[in-house]
């Protein structure tokens, strides 16, 4: 496809893409640059990316010592991993049933799932908060996971993917003696890796970055997720030490970027893993 | 001894559409039965009902005399081979063949990953399973492929693994749904022989669905011809070919297709086509619409007009090596006529623009307006009893 474009057209397209990439990555570069600068340079006029005096060590030391950074990152990992695992565990059987089983009311259930996609977390956060409080779950890690274990988006995404798995494969599994449950975990899950890793990217990015729900349900620093930890850090530092703040931001963004790159490679590998058809 | 697989009055609808109607079928122990019919005739649905993958609306299924109508596929002990092979893409050939064994021989806790193999007698069962897989692989000559995944195999190899997955379980019945139709022609002929051989060795009843009549006739002990959700005829291949019970069976079975000539019946009961008497006594009432079917190899070609012959204009000769086909048209007939000749005969006749065709009376198949076979067809050239005898034979 690319080969068919004329060289000037290719150059123009490349330039446009570079420009857009630059615009998107600039805040990140600026974040990294600021995290390396001393206080005096942060407020200097001009947009120097390379600091004149390096105070990276100082900023990063503050970032990891003023708040329990390791603990906060660990909270993020536990919460995001639990959410993804539960979402897949709950969504996959539902998606399989909606994609491959014939039962009365299937279309209505599917319509409800799609309707569920339209309900934002903000609309139901007050009932969720009330429920969490009456269950004494506020200020626990459970409250960060529980509301998100059932993802209608995951059900919808997996359903679309499972529909593309040939019926014969499922019929073969049934005549080989697999129960519907065994089909989901032994046949569907291994073959749904591309969808699962794509979904994991969405889910982990969304929940690692989520501030809204943790802000409502958590008030203890040692239970904070990374964005909430950042907020506590800013409050503790009176909000003017931007170098340290950016250093903390770098620390909490880095794991996400690494995860994204790893999952993306898995995702592409999954996409090229074919062989379902004869 | 009860039938290995017995179907009684199977019916099935999808919504308003009637897919299967009143299907009765009894397969004896060790029998090879082919279900053949055009696409959409319900043969695959019937196979899935037998397998327990689809529920019939009416009727009952018995396996070795045991009623299995309400049982799930997993509890029926039949193995199915699919057209698309349906191998598990994430598992190697060995794992593909192990899975059905694991589901049957190991209990739920023994199937658990990692810890399962240390529970109870799991280790010895696993060793036995591995031996069975090796043995089935050796039978199918796929031992070298056992550690490959389906994506790393050719179509023929996948087909063998799919057969292996069915074979390794030693089921009570094999069900095959067009297993060869994704293979290329030469491999298909080869695999035909192999499947027949496997069936003979396993001695297990096999129900084989195909749309390829040649496959059905060549492989099966008995052929069931299906059209529009019904079994029109079930008989051994020779009977199906020579004595089709219905016009649709006659048309579907045989290549090139059977020649059809519309006959009008005169007051003397003779069958007339294009002003020419073709059948001396048609066993039908005057004015009835009757169709005469003549197989291409039984259509006799003459250079000169004969009694009971029809004049045809030659369209072309087609030389096929071992034999030759004459394509011709008769006045007033839409469909071309095809006669199968020896190449020598065709060479002799190839400069004629006009020929005459007739059919030996015992080769004439007559069908009434509903397509049902009319029994006891004969011509005056032979004693009445001969015609009857030849059909009863």
C-alpha cells in the first residue's frame, strides 16, 4: 500500500505524522525535562528542554521518599491486575454465551449489555459509594477493584471476537467431551488472547490512570493508587516543587508505558497467530 | 443384535423452515453408511443430531439399543470429524489427540493444570493415554507431526490429525461431515481408500456425510440419498445406481447425469417422445406424464434408424481417454442427451451429423409425474416376464 504512493506524497504524509507525534509526545518530554531541573530553572522563561544544572537525583529522591512510592506503585499493580483478571473471568463466559449459545432472551441480554456501555461511572458513583460504606469497604483495596470487576465493554469486545471463532471448533470440543465451562477456559480463552490483550491494554491504562473513584473511596496515603498518590504528594509538598512533582509523575507513568509496549507486542503476536481455518 | 445406530421419525425445523422430515435409519454394527445429497438437504443437520450437537424436534435415537435422544454429545461416545478439521489451533497434534482422552479418562481434579498429574492414578492414566496417541498416530502415519501445531501442517496432515483425534478414543460410532472436501483431488481419492481401510480395521459403524456421489458410492456399504429433508432411498451402491426409487435419486447419482426424456402415453400404453415410440409398454395410463431415464452408458447409438429409436442431431464428441461422450440434441427436447461410448465407436461415428439413439428395455427407468419409479417397465421386443425379472434382480 505504502509503495504505491509517490515519494513527495510519502514525504508529506511522514511529515504530518511526525508533527502529530511531536505534539502528542511534547508534554511527556517536558515532564521528563522538568523532572531533571532544579526549582530555579522550572520557572525560568523560555522552553529549554535540557537543564543547565542537573538536579535529577534530588527530585527523584524526594518523589520516592516523601510518599511511600513503592507501596503506591504496588497498590496500582494489585488493583489493575485484579481488575483485569476479574473482568476476563466474568466477561468471557458471558461473551461466549452471547456469541455461541442459543437461548431465549439472548437478544435482550445483548441489548442490555450494549446499553450498559452507555452508563458512565460518574452516574452510579453515589450508589456505589453508599454500598461500599454500608459494607465497610471504604479505605480498602477491595473497594478499588469491586465496582470494575464486571465490564460490559469486555463482554461486548469478547463477544465480537468469539463470533469469529468457527462453530465447528466448539462442536468438536463438545463431541470430545468438554463441558461448556471447559470450552470457555480450554478452547476459547487460549484462542481469544488477541482480544484479551487488547482489552487488557484498555483496562490497565484506564484504571492505572483513574483518579475519580480512588479519590472518592480512599483517604489513606498507603492505600492510594498512583494518581491519587501524586495528589497526596502535591498536597504534602505544598504544590510548588514542580521538579519533584514531575519526577513523581515520571515514576508512576513509566510502568504503564512499559506495560503498554509489552502488551502491544503480545497483541500483534496474537493477531498473527492464525490457523483456525483449513 | 440391535442396530448400532437407529433413528426413528427424526424431524427438525429451524423457525418456519422444515429441515428434516420423518427420518428413519438403522445402521448395523460395523456398517459404513453414506448420507449423500445436494447442499441444504439436511444431511449435516442430521449428522449433528446423531452426534448430539443439535436436538431433534421429534423422533428418537438409539445407540446399540440404548436410547440416547436426550443425552449431550459428550455422553454419547461418538467421534466426529469435521470438514474444517476443527483442530484446536493452540494445541499441538499430540495435545489435540490427548484432549478427548483426558476428558473421558481423568476426573475433574486430575485434569487440573500442574497439580492434577500427581493425584491418584493420574500418572499411569496419562502414560496410557500417551501410548494410545502414539499408536493412533502410527496407524495414520503422523508420528512425525505430533509436536506441530495445526498452523504448521498442510491440509492433508490436518485431516489425518482430525481422524486421529476421532480414532484415538475408540468410540462406538464415527461421524464424518464431508471430511475430504477441503483436500485437492488426488489426495481426496487417496484418503478415501484410507478411511475405508480405517473403518474396516476399527470395525465401528461409520456415518459419512458427503455431497459427492462418487465418494458415497465408492466408500459406503449402503448409501442414503437425501433431498429436501427426507431420505428418498437407502440401499447398497449398485441398487441406488441401477434401481433408483425416485427421479431425484436417478438425477443426483451418476456422472454424466442420466438422460431424461418426457414421454406421452398413447391409448396402447406406449411411451412416445418426439413422435417416436421409445417404450412399447409403459405401465401408465393414457395421457399421464411420464419421464424416461436412460443412463449415458446404456443409451445405444445407431447410424441408421431402428425400432424404438429417436433421431438426434450431434452437438459434439468428447474424448476422455478410456471412453468418449456423445453430446446430442433431439428435436423438441430442451436438455441435451449424452451417450457414453467406447473411443473406437466414437471414432467410427464422429463424422455423422445425425444419429439414432435407443435404450434396451431393461435399461429404461420410468418415473411418474411425482417422480416415483414406475415398476414393471418393458417393451414388446421382450416377453413381459423378462422386464419384470430384470427389475426384480
